[in-house]
């Protein structure tokens, strides 16, 4: 008996889901594409919300920004659940190592008393700022349109709680896990005159109805001015004063900001490039938020840098101007202050 064994090569008629095939052609899709595109609910809603009867449950008109395709607001990092959790887990291992090192070597106790007090006074209340940023990104996620953006703001929302917890760990390391430093930080956030402008500005964002304007204010402007001021310039001042141990514990904040800047810039640039009307709105929103941020950060800069506060803020704003020019959302005069 002769047996002839042959192989047959069958080609699939379609290599991906129909929605991705319409967008990218009949080829294998990436995991990011599968987890991102065309997930936004767009039809067959059960009812309009009684508290906002002029809107659908998921309505693109909740912002003045108009997009032909909301999925151009994609994340250049191409984060989806697996890549996001893996990335953050690796970063957390590094941060945990830094905290363990500072704890085991007793480095917090070796800090000069004035430097330690300056660091705790200037940094720990920011855990409440991060909570506010969590709330704002939660609002963007709830009301935003297009899962390319709202997936990323969901990750950002989670990140902000992690950043708040990281700041809390610094306080607990400094006070021997008594929590007294965190109570002091809360009291400063609620009552210290230096913190009230930032607190007021952040709480004002809580009632912003236009979710894209909220995205611009929180993720582009406030973070774009506060993070370089605190986690670059103030961190360098702490290190120069002998507070290198504190600077080591701020690794997550610095790395997180550097990672998210390209995403925020890509979203704002894509929306501005859609139309002249969009660009005009974003330029206006940047100017409004920038004035509020400058007023909010001025007293904090005084506390952090003393007589050099204005110089530090001017340098941060100069860098921010360059960033706005790169994404083309600055007024023709360049004057948005």
C-alpha cells in the first residue's frame, strides 16, 4: 500500500475584524488596534439622560471640539491593558528598590533638618493635587468620545492615584509610619495660604463641562508647568542642598511625566490639525488655563525657591512655550500669559 501525505495551505479570507479591515486593510491587526478602535458606543441607546435631555448617553457634542474621526486621537505609546500593566509593574519594581534602599540605609534621618522640612512642606501636599488630577481624568474618561482617548485617560486616571501613593510613602518613610506628615500635608492643602491658589484652581476644574477643555487644562497646561517646576527644578535644588535621598524617591514622577508628554501633545496636535476652529479653541483654552496655573504656582515657587522663584517660573514657561510651538497651539504673538 502506498500512502501519499500532502499538506494543504489554506489562506483565511479575512485576517482581522471587519472594523479594522475597513480602517487598515485586510492584514493582521496589532493588539493595540484590536483593543482600541471602534469601541465607542454610537447608536441604539436606550434613553437620553433625564438630567441632560438634549444629549445622548454618549454624545460627541459634550465638547466644542469637532472631529470627523475621534480615533485620530490615538496614543503613540500604544498602551493597552497588558502593555500598560507590564510597564507600570517594571517601573514599580525600580521605585520599590529605591524606597527599600533609602529605608535600610537610614538616609532619611541623615538629611539636614531644614532640607527635610522643605521637602515635606513642598512635596507632600501634592498628593492632593494628584487626587484632583485623578478626578479630572475620570471625568474625561466618563464624558470623552472615542475609546482611543478614553482608554488612555483611564490609564492616566489610575496613574495619578499611584503617584499620590508614592508621595505618601515619602511622608511615611520620614515620620516612621506614624502618618503625622500626611496629616500635616492635608492641613497645608486645606489651610496654608501658599497652597490655596492651586487648590482653588484644581477645584475649579472639577466643574468644567467641556471634557476636552478639561484635558487641555489638566494634562497639558497644569501638568506642563507644575511637573517641570517641581520634579525637575525643585528636585535639583533639593539634591544640591543635600537632599539626594528625596530626589531618588521621585523617580516615578519624573519618568511618568516624560512618558506622557508625547501622548498629550499628540492628542492636542491632532485635534488642532482637524480644523482652524479647533485650533482657535485650544489656543484660547491654553491661554486661560495658563494664566490660572501661573497664579496658582507663584506662591509655591516662592516657598520652594525663595528669591529665585520668578526666574524658575520664567524658565519653565519658556520651555512650555517651545512645547506649544512644536504642537502648534500657541497664539501668533506667543503671548498667552
